[in-house]
């Protein structure tokens, strides 16, 4: 019998799902890659015996055809910061907001990663435009020199001028060009359309109050470590628990995560069982099974340990269980008691709503929101360790 069937938490099986997920391409909500990946995930859940409902919601989609900044020499590859408006702009580069100039802004690493923090970068962009900037170039700082996409507001109106982000490796040259007041030409080709995405909700008949088990399924680019590791572990747990007729579990695959977690919040506010009706909530967030990366002689290399700063956050009563289940796993082996020190992201929202007990797992990562986030961000061994730890905590909640 296929090992994927006999042991859904086998590392090789989990890694195959990471590769499959990443293989669909970019995962922005409503784009072809995201819709194809969502259909694939739904098929995996149905094959495991779940009834899967796709809850569609509208979302604006900007199809990017090209984005670039040109100063001297070859054009610099760019990517729009949301919400985009196609067009071109030209003017002298300036680190000060001036009428007719192309404003150059620089944002520290981590600026666009958190949910509900987009005003940190949107306010300076809006201020530059209000001062008369013909366009805006944002240098997105990253320890590996990569471009980083930023989480955005789902309802934000398009900018009135082109607003493009570039990799931090381009920063020194752009700053020097701004000092010399060189002319820059910004070009963004693409089109906005009204699209749609889907939250996936999988159920199987069971007894007792339902336990929620959620993970986001959309993201800016390939998202192999950011989203793929969580999706793979979530699917593995779904397959493992499919035969347990004594359990009532609802699996939520939430879309539009890059737009401040829109799909997950939509489900929690409208369709989820109320806190008093639920057994609890387990949320699998970003980069849950990813290695750390560094620069070595200008090359991006994978290090032989998980990224620092991973976090396992649980309600007080689950701390001993979580500590034992994740023993030996760096950072996870010391879970945070969220009743003493609240966590961020979705788990904070579910805590405010009153769900308990809660489990949230996530990690920061230098490849977060970058195009370099490929399947080598994780491995079978790393995936299996995290999956088995979560399985043990879920068993304790259901006991």
C-alpha cells in the first residue's frame, strides 16, 4: 500500500504536497495559480473522505504583465505595491517628496509581513503622492537582498500614480542615483478586474463540538515555505483524522491572506461555529517548517537549522502537552502561554472572539513574501516533526 495512505504524516508525502502546491505558481487570491491550487486542495480533501464546500467571495485582481524601473543601463525588475494603477511615470529621483519627482522610499525588513500593519508603509507612500510625486519607488529591505511583497488592505483604492517595489539589492544604486538627481522611468503594465476566490471548508460527520483547524492557502508568489509547509501539514492531519468517526473537526483553508487575512476573517465572522459551540481552534500560520537562510559570498544558502523566532502559542492548559509534543524542536519546545502573553496574527483575532483552547504556530523568515521561497525552504524531516507535534496536541484537545 502507498506510504502516503498508510502514514499521512510521513515526511516524504508531506514534501510532495509542498512541491505540488508551489508548482501552481503565484498564489495571489483570484489569480489562475491560486484558483488551480485551491481546486487541487479541495480534491485532496474530497479524496480523504471530506465534504468540501467552497465559499466564494469577490476580490479585485490586478494581473501584472510587467513592472520595471529604469535609470541607467538595464531596467530594474519591480513589482507593484497594492493597490496598483497601471501606467508610466518619469521624473528626477528624490529621497524627499517633491512635485514632479519620483520619490524613493526605503522600508526596514519586516515592514510588510504582519497583518493589519499596512499603514506603516502606506502612510509614507500616500504622503509622497500628496506632495506631488509623479511616482514612487520603494526599496524593500531584506537580509538576502530580495524583493518583499507587502500585505495590503483589501478595500484600498488604487494609487493615483505608479507605486513600485524593488529588491533591497537595488537600494544602494537607487540611493546614489537619487543623490545625483538622475531621471527614472517607471512602467507598470497590467489590468484590474473583478475576480473571486474561495474559502474551503471541509467536514466529516463526527460527534461533539467541532474543533477548528485552519491554514491560509493564498499568498503573493510561490510561497513554498510560507504557505506550502502549512498546507502540507494541514492536509496530512486531515488525512490522518479522516478515519476518526468519533471526532468532529472543521478544516478551513482561507484565501486572500495577503489582503490582511480577509478570507479567514470573513469565515470567522460569518460561518464559523460560535466560541461556545466549538471545542477550540488550531491555526497553522506562515513558515511553520522552514529552514533559515543566509548570504554566503553573495549567494543565498540554506542553513542546517530552522529559522530563529518560530513560535508555538497555546492556551494555558495546553502548555505542558505542547512542550512534550515539540520537545527537541528549536523554539517550539518552549511554547508561549497566550493567556499570559497574547500572540499576534489570526490567533489573536480568534482569542479576542473568545475561542478556547487555542493553538497557533508560525515563523518569521527571510524568504517571507519573496519569489525565492521555493520548496528547498523546507524538507521531509522538518515537515514530519512539526506535523507529529501538532497531531499530539490535537489528540490532547480531543481527549
